[in-house]
C-alpha cells in the first residue's frame, strides 16, 4: 500500500448510546465468562459449580457452552437469602 494512503475504518455505533454494546445486553444467552461476571463470581467458581452440578443450568449450542438469562435469574433467586 502506498505511503499516505488512507484506510477506511468501519465504526459500529449502537442505535441507543445508553445501552452497552456487548452480547450480554442484546442476547438471552451468556458465555461462561459473561455468566460468571453476571453472577459476580470467578470463572473457576462457575466451572466448579458446573462440575459438581451446583450451578445454574447450562447447555451447549454448536459445541459452545451457554447460560440462559432465565437460568441465571432462577439460580440467583434460589440461592439468595433475605437479610436478617
């Protein structure tokens, strides 16, 4: 490419700037890392929960592990205790 040639840049701008632009805000499905962040736990914790069947329900879609938003919400509700 000759020196000084400008390269066009594609910018993705969300329709509503008040929304975060990542998969978790637009999808009902979360990756393992996103689910851990959503639950405010480490990746190793959510993996341990999955191994011991203690965590939220997950599934594989095209070989990729996913968590549904509803499953995460149900897990939170089931494991939340009211403050005394």
